[in-house]
C-alpha cells in the first residue's frame, strides 16, 4: 500500500526529501542517496535538480564531488519537513538506516533504531 505522501510527491521525491529533511544538518553525496533511496541515478538527478530549482535543497560542490542538503533558507522547509514526518517519517527513517542499526543480532529492533532529533 502506498503512503499518502507517495501519492502527493512521488516515491523518489519522498525518499530524497526524507533522507535530507529528517537530518538537515547532514549533506549527502549522490551515491549515498542512490543507496539510501534505491532510485535510479537518472531519476535521482532529475528530482535533485528540481528540488534545488524550487529552493528546497542546496547543492554544494566540494572538489569534484557534489553534496545535497536541506536549504534552511527555504520558506516551505518547516512545513515540508512536518509533512514528511507525519506521513512517512517513521517508516522511511527506519528504512534509510544502515541494516546494522535496524535490527540486532537476534532480529529484534534495537533501541537505537531511530535517532533522536
């Protein structure tokens, strides 16, 4: 079953926004976003370009590498972040964590599965 946010924004855009807005202090490289979201590089680049054009994300080049991060100057950032948290945040936060942080050796959810904000 699709989440409401997927219907509103699309799965790729929702995954990108969750990865970057739920941890706004952490810039991410495109390869990390590909791994975290499962999106194809083409789709990812298209969505990132649009989100930068809308002013929701910032793009920063460091040498030959490019990093993306939530744009704290975006007037819609608080509302968009709230929407992501309310509709997909918990599900996506757990899904975007490295496997070692999701379950412990016994297969149970660990107490550190969802980092505190």
